[in-house]
C-alpha cells in the first residue's frame, strides 16, 4: 500500500489523468468544430444554392427579354400591302393541358386560367378587379372595356396553363430603306439542333421571288415552356382580344374589315430553375418566369379605316 503512493506512481497517475483530460478536450474540440464546420458548410451550400438560383433566374429573364425585343421589333412592322388583294397574317392558338403545376395566385386552384384575355374561372368581379388606367382629361385606356374583363385587370389570366401558339406574317420592303427585303417571319416552339423547347424564328426572304428566295432559322430563346399571342381586334365594338387570327378571312370580318390586328400581346414563359432543363417533363412542377408585352402594328394604327373608328 505504501509503495502505491510513491512519487513515480503519482507521476504515472498524473500522466494518465493528464492524458485522459487531453483526450476529452480533444473530443470536445472535434465535436465543437464539427458542429461549427457543419454550420459553415450549410451556410456555404445555401449561399451557393441561392446564387445558383438567382443566376438561373437572371439568365431566364435575359433570355426571354431578348426574344421579346426581337419579336416586338418585327411584329410592329407587319404590313398591309394595298397592292395585294389578300394579306398574310396568321396566328394559331394551342392551349396545353398543363402549366407550371404551382398555384401562383394562392387561390387553392392550380393553373386554372387560359391565357386569352378573359376570365375563364369566374373569379373576376368588376367592382374590385377592373383596373383601367386614367390617361388625361377623363380619358381611360381601353375605355370601352370599363367593367368588362380585360388583360391587365385582376383575376384575368392569373395562374395560366401553357400555350404553344405560332405566329406567321409578312413584312414588306421599306421604300425609304432600299436594303430592306420582303420577309415572311414565323415564330414557334420547336426542336432545334436536337434540342427541344427552342423558340425558333424562321424567315423566308423574298417569298414571292423564286430566284432570290432563301430561308433561315434562328433560335431566339431556349428552354421555352410557353408562348402565347393575343390579337387586339379593331373590327368589333367594343374592341377585344382574340386568340387566333387569319387575314385570309378578312372579307368575312366585321366592318371595317381591317386585315391585321391593331396590336399583339405576347407572353413568353421560360424555365428558370437551377437544375438541368433536361430533367423537366411536361406537366411536372417547374420554376418558370413569364414576360409579357403589347406591340402595336404601326401600319394598322396609321390606316385610315382605323383612324375613322375613333
Ligand atoms: Ca401556375
Ligand atoms: Ca391558382
Ligand atoms: Ca380569372
Ligand atoms: Ca383567361
């Protein structure tokens, strides 16, 4: 017993004790730094993730914006040519049975509207939802549609299903600009270079001259989920949006039988998720952004028949 408490024994005990504390300290330190590192990693992954999301969204907006600009510049030059008996402006309308599978307007229904400028699901109430803009001197924008559902009002075309519309028209040579050629332009979502969901602009230059006629196709937006065109019809009162247009039937239009719409509403929806687009299949929940614009057709606005309507 006596020998147990000799100095070397105490030293050994002390060393063991020291060693034990060191080990516990080490374990505690590892655990704490582990927790700390996990927190850091989590924050880091979150920052990385949200910057990837933000980047994907920015890219989607840029992509859609540039396609809308291209189309706007061209649509406004669609022409009525008095030298020709029949004009060419053709917009077809295809409503798809699905949207982004998200209840964007939080009304408990998902993708309930069709993009047509009207209230399809019956939730429009003129007293609350009519949003006409007063211009000046008591004049209202779209004044003849006050108290009727119209694009831009609340509950009109909110939370829409996707569309796969096409638009095809002719622009004419500009006499003030000798280099400007006659063009037949078409926009549609199709497969381009093996890649699906590409918004393609197809142009036929000089469509009426077999000698100089040539065709080209440009992709103007990628990962496109939906494109919708609406046409502001100057041939009815009150004027209204139509989902399709065919100038071939102009002789059957109501008076004054203007062959082209006065304006075109374009809505373009593109994928904005961070995951590769190839993982998306139609009808599944998807991150998307929609950009919209209204383009006036200058030739119609200058047309005497349209001027006389006012
Ligand atoms: Ca939706
Ligand atoms: Ca909804
Ligand atoms: Ca509605
Ligand atoms: Ca609608």
